[in-house]
C-alpha cells in the first residue's frame, strides 16, 4: 500500500565538492541530518537540487544516495521532470526501481505545451510507473501554469494525486480542492503556512533545508489546530523564507548551510555563489530566525 504524503518535505540542495562534482558523502550526511531533525519527507532533484545542471548518471547517483540514506524512515519523492516525455518516463522508472515512494514532475519547460499535450505527457508517465506522481506547478520557471481547472483534469489520471502549488495565489489551494473532488492532496510551495490555512496537507519547502525542525513543527502545530503557535513559529521563520524566496534561492541556501556547519558546496554554473556584498544579508536573516551563523569565506 502506498504511503500517504503529508507534512513538510524539503526540496533538497545537491551537495558538490570543491571541484563541482557530486559529493555523495556530504549528500548522505546532509540527508541523515534532515531526517534526524524531524523532517517529514525529502525531495531531491527539484529546482533547488539543480537537476537541470546534472547528467543522468549524476541524477541517478543522488537519488540512490538519498533513498539509501533515508532507509525508509520518511517518504522520498524524486524530481523526474524533463522536457522530453520519454526522458521523464525513464527518470521516473529509474526512481521507482531505486525504491522511491513517489516522483515529482514539473511540466515540460520550453515547448509551452497545450492542455491536451500536458494531459498526454502526464498520462504516459503515470502509465509507466506504479508510484504516485506529485505535479509541480511553478509557472515562473516552467513557462507553464497548471491552473486549477487543468489540475482537476489531470487528477482524473490514475496515479496523479498530489500537487506542489508554487504560485503566490493561495486561493488556488481552495480551488484545486473544490474542483478535484477529493482526488488531489495539495502541498504549498512558496506559501506554506498560508496554504495550510486553505486546506493544504503539506509544504514542499526550500527553507526547511536550513531549518528542518522548525518547518516540520510549523506543519505539526497547524495540523493540530494550534494556529497561534504556528503563527508565532512562522514569524520566526519568515527571515529565512524571504531569504530563499528570491532569485538566489540555491546560492543563499547553500551559503546559509555552510554558515550553520553543513557545507554542501557552491551551485553549478550558470548559477554563481553568493557575492561577498550579500553575505551580511544572509547572516542577518539567519540571526533574525534565531540561528547562530558562522561567517565563511
């Protein structure tokens, strides 16, 4: 029986060494730290994981590393998005063979597919695997907007039962739930706490790379109905949410982790490391969130 996905899931960074190679030792240690901090699930190879800057062999190695390091303690969904449908199918089949609990699939991000093309893309992927699919709606990066009516249509495909909704419009959570008639579980993307208030059952978060315990607790408080406690914790986490909510979400996250004693290397080109002039803003955000950063060079 498939595991039910709920809670805060970190969309993980990918660890690289000083020469820019995938560092599986650091990746395993970072994965274990996330689980030990109480995160509810992990998603490697999403946007924050720089999947588009990696080879297929590297993607497989990272997926295997995270799945093996987790060893069943929390659900692991693998990002398997691709521009080509056959590639997305192959990546998804690889993830299932490695033991993933599900896959997260962003729409094709260059061809601007029509609604019918999107339906066929996802239908073919779902038919090729037996683990659940989480749709990933991020029109800012995918050049495609999975609007609530489109999501409702996609939810009729067997195996598509989750969505990461990453626009700033939290009314979409409400509309997706209304239109899908119980077929879709919504995870917030950018707007986690606000999405909970509209019925989301989870949060695929960037900031939980940095604060996994607090982001997991935020969901738990919301789920238990302690809205005042959740709101207070949300206010604490806001500086980190804002830090990683801008264009430098990968570099800022990696810089913050290094400052907190969890170095995972720099981003790959074309992304650049955090410029020296912006280091102070990372330190201030971490301190404002109650963390104790150590400046790195």
